[in-house]
């Protein structure tokens, strides 16, 4: 990647990093500088799989909506999920108004951290179910390119059963509610029964996925149908002097895909926000560090789209979705047990690294074959 491409793609991330680290020094000295830097690295390591999945969706959107993702989407990600979200969680769980919650975040940081930690079962259930549905819908879909064929081939056949993903997700939620949730981990090492809370939050996550994912899929399908008819309509439009516009349809499709991306990012950010409290309970340093990390995730997403990386390394999406499935399970387990964020990040990195290595091997095998054999190898070159 040349310097101009690097600067164009990651320029804003570099700028935000510099500003964020300088702000950290002015806010809390060199100690704050170190904390913010660690939080940024934590966010990037936990969210690399998020960037890969985002890229798979973002490449279907035009340049305008990609810019919206990098501007409005960043504001939502940085200020919404990394700053406002913890305050909202505290306000809801502690039954405080937002002003009092903000005051608590600055005036009584230990109490603020305790309230966010106690809200973790609800957060984990919501995010875990949303991510689990993403993984299940991916693994049950029949696709030409398969990475782990011995798993994906039989599961694709099972995926023909209607509503199988929803049934499995609900079963997982019920099991979680009556196992992990009955001894949910709370601040100070205590364990309480959060079965009802986990059940309600998990159902909310499932409903959110079905609504947002369903609407984005619906408009995406309509957009594809419109594009298929567009070529036939071009000649008639040229004769009549009119051009059939699909701007409104494209806008609807892009909007709901953008909304889907934001909910997806929110689900990924849950573990990062909760994990950040293991490093600091200062909301300003948390917002700075996680915000810097979120910028790099956004830039990496755009880079993957512009460089066509997912087309060149076809198993990356598979690895990212397996990482999503692992993260969903980890979130549900953390309702009762504490799991170090390093483990969470390493699971995703290892799975994506393995999928990248498999993609490289596939590309070498295709290059070594005679012309005309590539199509066959593309279907059968999985593990």
C-alpha cells in the first residue's frame, strides 16, 4: 500500500490519534497518555473481525454512503457507543436521569463502574444474541465458496429448514438464562439471579436483529431486482429521453444497511466498553482510547473495500463470522464468569489469521493450475 493510499485511508485516524493522545496528556499527564494508548490497542484487537464483516456489507454501498459511514457513523461509534452508551446504561439500571448519570461518571467513578458492571448481564445477553444470529444465518446459508467444508456443507443443508437460526438462538438463550444467568457475576465478586433480565435482554437483541437485518435484506433484494431490470430499461429510456431512477430505492437499501452496520458495531463494542473498566473507570480516558480504536476500525473497513481484499482472500469473511460466533458464546459465558479481554481478542485474531492463511494457500493453488481449472478449484478448495 503506497503512501498516498495509506494517508487517504487512514489520514483521519492518524489525526484523531494525535489529537486524542495530546488531549490525554493535558487531561491527566503521561499516565493518561499510556492508558488511552492501551485502550486504543484493546479496541482495535477486539474489533478486527468487526472491520472484516463491515467491509462485506459496505462494499455493496456507493461512495456517498461509504462517506456517511466514515462521518456520521464515526460520530455514532465514538460519541454514541463509547461515551453516551455507558452513561445511558447507568441511567437505566440505576433509575437516574441522564444529567445525574453524567455527574456520577465524573464525581463518583467507583460507583459508576459498579453500576456498569452490574448491567453487564443485560448488555451481554443483548449483544450476544444479536451476534449469534449473524453467525447462524451465515453458517446456515448455502454458498459456493466454503472454508471448513466438513462443517459448512452439512450445516448449509440443515439451513434449508425454516427459522432454524431463530430456534437455535432461543434455545441458547433459554439455556443461558437458567444456567449462567442464575449466578450472574456482579461488582465485587458477588453473584445474583439475573435470569429474567438476561431473558428479556436476549429477546430484545433477537428482535432487533430480525427487524434491522430483515429490513436491510428486503431493500437489498429489491435493489438487486431493480438492477437486473435496469439494463433492459436503458434503451427505452434513451428513446423517450427519460431515465428510470432507482435513487430512492438505493437510498432505502443503503439506509437500512447503514442502520444494520451501526447496530452491528454496537454489539461488537459491548465487550470493549465493559473490558475498558478493567483498565480505567475514567469516562474521559475511556472515550478517548476507545474512540481512537473505533476510528482505525472504520478506516480498516474502508481499506478492505477499496483494495478488494475480501475478493482476493475469500475465506476472510468466513474467519470473521466464526470469530463473531465465538464472541457471542464468550459474551454469554461472561454473564457468570470473568474472561480476560486478551483471550477474547486473541480468539478473533487467530480465526481471522487462519482464514487468511487458507486464502493464501487457495490463491497459490489456483495460480499453479492450468487455465480453466480455477472455477472448479474455487468451489472445492476449502479445508
